[in-house]
C-alpha cells in the first residue's frame, strides 16, 4: 500500500542547515617576508615571527606562465597580493629575507614597501657553498 501524499508546510522535508565556522583572522602586527627568487619563478611568503604562514603568492599562482613567471613585473604583482592579504591580518611591519639569484628580488621588496608595509630589515639568505659539492658540467648552448 502506497503512502498518502502529503502537501503543505507539514509535509516538506526537513533538510540539515549547514553551520559554517567564521574564518578566524589572526592579528599579527610584525612579520617575516621570505622571497624566493629563482630564474623561473618568484615566491613571496609572509609569516609571523614564529614561522606560521599568514599569506603567500607566487608568479605562477597569479596566472603568469612560461618565461613571464621570472620577470620583475610578475614578482612585483606577487609581492603586492601577498602584502595586501597580510595587511588584512593586521600586519604593519616586516623583516625581509631574500633568497636566490632571480630578477624579481628588487621589485618584490619595493612592492612590499609600496603596499604600505614598513620594511625594517632586508637580509640576503642565499645559500653560498664553501667549496661544497662538485658543480654540474658546463652548459653548452
């Protein structure tokens, strides 16, 4: 025997209402900006002093592809976007650590300063071997 058809407000299905937890905003007044500038890409990571990442951007994540990823303009855009996201978390000042030989080093640091963050210290932390591993054979083009 079939169930009788119910109509009206009493017969509607009771669906579960999803409760979303509000995303918690960290309040970090001072932070560290790590800029990894290779020849192919530039990655800008902004963290709090203990190393927890607040925001990050890379040239590739912004839609730059191929050789355009390694340009100073792409690095500038990545640094601007990362700095704006960090400012939303209440960040006001930065220590900058730059690593790598890429062309986006200078422009990324300038973009962080132009985004309204106070750049206190700029350190070059590029690893330099003290006659460590044997280098790869010479490139023939």
